[in-house]
């Protein structure tokens, strides 16, 4: 009788507490209901703040930080990002708390630098930055000076981005040390001994170059074909300005093959997505852990039709390939529905893939990779073992798991 009474009391107590628990804790989820494990939102609330790196320099870097945040009041993580102050209608919604107090309880957190594509924006993939921050990373994304959607500057100077982009990664790392120092905006929050870099398209170039990838005239010849002048904005611009680029880099002349490496030895792991301007030779010097994501029908970068030379030639003994079968070039960037001012544009939609599904998979693979490499998370590493990867539309290879 006493046991029966005790059982009734326990059940009654549970029924009373259940509504309160349901109100206080919103179940964590991914973008879609079928999101894989590491595409589920992480345990941290996400804060965000605006910064300007080296504002008094000739090339100030307007930067957004995302980081684990304190949210004791359980505020809704809702924010509107403004791509450019000169065009306030160009906005996108996100899930973060503006200028929230950082959560230092489990810090400092590894640093991940996010590089945007050519003439893009630091907000080109906010879902991705927010997701990484929710899993205990500090993400810094900067607008490349003179190379954004709105402020493209003089596009005849595009070739200079090949030099500046990896050097901007170094500038960001240097300034992260100041941000996390006593008195900094993110004091005690950033672990600058564990650093990752990621980015898509020209941001993928930034990512590989930051890890020691070298410019190569031979790579450009493969990508650009016999008539580089047919693409004056990129291919023709590179070959017409070899001497000027060499001068910018402090070289006496333009190397015939590989150029010097401009990587930063503090970078520990990288996730390049649909990276531009490498076709094989220039990535032999990339030796750190690398997770490469590509679309098999990408017409912008070397793809499945020519054997993925970037993947085949990567110098890293720990490398992983995630191929989105039948995807094009922009499967990882913000979807058109989140930027209605863009209409249905080529740069925010994939002809085949549902963007929400693609984004869940980008989140899953990148988060598991960075957790395993920068935090030593054994469960995350197990999620990247070949027998754990079984997603329709994904072809997978790895030497590291």
C-alpha cells in the first residue's frame, strides 16, 4: 500500500513539474526536423557584437563576433543583421543576442575565422556562424576591405585580394589576442591556442591560403583555360597584373610556378567550402587537418568532372572530403528566403539541393570536425567515421577518422 501511494505521489509530482520544464527549456533542434546530430543547435546561447579591427589603418576590417553568451532571463535569440549601413533594407534575420554578456563558465573557447566569398559580406552565412558559437566557439567574420557586395571598390584591383586575404587572417588572429586580453571586448573568452578558419568560394581561397596554400600560375592556367582574357574580372586580371602582385608581395618578379606561402602557423584546422583558385599544385603545402566541402556540379571551381584535384593533392595526412552530389557553387551561403531583397538570385539558391538540408549538413560536418580537432571531442570524431556518415546525396572520403 505504501509503495502504491509513493508511486502515485511521484507520478503526480512529475505531472506538475512537466509543464514548467517545458516552458523553461525549448528543445534544441536543427534547421530541419531531420537534422543530423551535430546540426542540432548547441547548448550555449549565442551573443553577437560589432567590431572594427584596426580602424585607423588603411584597410580597416569591419567585423562581427559570435560567441557563447549568458542568457539568465531566457530572452529569445532574435536579431536582424544589416548587411550595409548605406542600404538598411539589405537585412537578414538571425538567432543571437545583440551585445550579450559572454558566458565565461566554460571558456576560453577556440577561435574560428569565417571568410566571405568575392564581393560578398560577413553576413553571407550567419546561420553557420551562430551554429558554431552555440557549440562553444568564438567566430569572427570580417568584411574584406573594398571587396563587398556594396563597396566593391575598383575591381581592377581584384588581384590584390589574393595577397591581402591570407594576411587579413593573420591580422584577425593578432587582434583576437587583444580582444581576449584583460580589458578587451571579449576578455577571457577566446582561446587563441586553438584556431580554425573556414569560408566559401574566395573565402575558401582565404582558408586554404591561411593554412599555407600557395598561389600557382599553373593552377590559374588550369582553371582559366587557354583564353584567360575571356574572364577579365578574375583570370585576365590575375595574368595582367603578375608584376604588380609580385611587387605588392615584396618579390623581385612573379614566380613561374608556386608563390611563397602566406599562411599563419597558428591556424590548426580548416574547412574550405567550394574554394577558388586552387586546382592542385598550390595545396600540396597544406598539411594541417582539412575538411573540404564541394558540390559535384560546381562550375566555378575544379569539380568532380576533373577528379577533384584539390582533394587529391592536399598535403595533409588528415583530410576529409564531403561531396554534395549535384550541388553547385553556393550551397553553403544564406538562402534567398532569408534575404528577400535579393529576389531569387543565383548566389542564394541551388538548382538541386534544398538549402535548409544543405545548411544542416554543412553545420553537422563542420561542427563535428572543429569539435574533434580544436576541442579533442571523441564523440564528434566518431560522428565523422566512415560508417557513421550515411546521408543521401553525400559522397564521403576521409583519411583522418
